[in-house]
C-alpha cells in the first residue's frame, strides 16, 4: 500500500494534535507537529544569535503567526526527510497560511511538496468541526506535560492535577493557551488558515469533515473510517 499524508485542520482546541498523536501511536504515522517543532527551535538559546530566529520568537510568543517564508523553509525540508524515510505523515494544523500551502512564483508550497512526495491521491485533508464554546473551554483547562508533552484536557475547572499520569513530569500551561493569546490565535486561524480549505477544494481535494466535539477516541474512529488503512 502506498504511503499517505493527512492534514488535520480545525480551530484552536478542536483536537488536531490529539488526533494526530492517535494516528501516530496506533498506526505508525509520523506526527509532524510544526507548532511544537517551531516552539522548540525558537526557544533553543543556541539559535538566538540568528536575527531571523530572534524576530520569529517574539512573534510566536505573542500568539501571532511567524513569517510564512521562514516556516515554509523549515517544514518543507523536514517533510522531505520524513517522506524519504518511507513514513506515513500527519500534520496537525499545518500549513497555516496560504503562502505556506501553495507558495508563490519563487517558492514551492507545502501542498505541492506533499503531492510530489506522496502523490495527490494519497493526500487527505481532514477538518474537525467544533463549536466555539467547546474550543474555549478546552483551551482554558488544557495542561501539557513539560517532559513528554502529553496533553491533558479537563472538563472540571476545579482540578488540581500537577503531575503527568504517563511519565510523572510537571504539568504546565502553554504560553499560547493564555486567554488573551488564545483570542489572537482564533483570529489568525479565521483570517489566515481557514481559507486554505477553500483553496484545496478548488484544487480538486475532497475535504473530510469530522465532528470534533465527541471524546477523542470517537473522533479517531470517525477519521479511521475515512482513510485507506
């Protein structure tokens, strides 16, 4: 069977990362979490001497989207590496801008790179639909393990969990989940990321629409039913 690539889209808090991790853990996909990859890259002091990196870090920490050309350069290179190793690939929310997706006359977009590496018929865009109030609630209560990066979603606002049940690491709140920054993330998503779905339809892709509100395992089974696995 041919290797495949899946792009999971949806607003902040829709469960993109969780679903990508489930595909990685249960079906052997490589989850290329570009947000986490960029966060680690930008917060590595070894890279701060580069002015381009220093500028991108400030933008990232405000909850805004980094320069698309900067992101495309890094993600395009990494995508080719993963494909060359023969792995199925899943993205959670990337590419995030139209430029990252389709590029321009001087830059090849990530969609084209994926088509070249995996074949157009083996590229599956998934959209997780979720109500805004659920998205807000999830982000408000979300914690992440500082060691293994496992995401913890709590429905109870009074929880006092501090330790990761998987590895025992300290649970922390991501900077980008701060309520003020979250509003910026939602605005950026609506203006710069959501239009990519329309562009993909124009290019002949069928968007796989999934209800992202149920428990993650239910959403996972919905996605599995739409993929050739």
